[in-house]
């Protein structure tokens, strides 16, 4: 039980790192909204975690977390909203920031809940 809780907390920790990196990317995108030629950045993590879960029968305990790390990617798409080849849409970035903040808060709640379960389990022994 306790080792399962620690494994879950490790997964949540990785996800929190991904949300932190994503927030940095979003902040950079917003800061460069008027920079000619700037291409938006994003973070890939959730799809990698889902793939790892599928490969391991949805068993979190079997996932090698060292092989899963959030990756910063640059959107080099030819799509551009302006003549200066910048592809940042401020409305998209603002929505992404709000979604990312909600995800971060939910993950923090899950970590706190996990530690509460561990503490409760230790007290009952």
C-alpha cells in the first residue's frame, strides 16, 4: 500500500514538472507574441505517460519513470497568424495557461492526498 502511494506520488511529481515546464513555455510564447519569426513552444508529456501505461497494462508500478520526461518542443509549422511568420495566438496561450494552472492545482491536491494516506497508514500501524 505505502509503496503504491510512493509510486503514484512519483508519477504526480513528474507531471508537476511537466506543468511547470509548460508554464515556462506558455510564458515565453506570451512574451514573444510580437517577436517576428517566433514559433510557439509546447511540452509533450501526457501522451508519453499514456503510452507507457498502455505498454504496461495500465499498471503504474511497472512504468520506468526514468524513461519518461517532459520535452519542450517548438512548433515549426508553416502556419502563421501574421505576415512576420510568428505563430503565437494570444487567446490560445491564455486558455492554455488557465488549463495548465488547473492541471497543476489538481496534481498538487493528489500529492497532498497521497501523503495524507501514507501518514494515516503509518499512524494505524
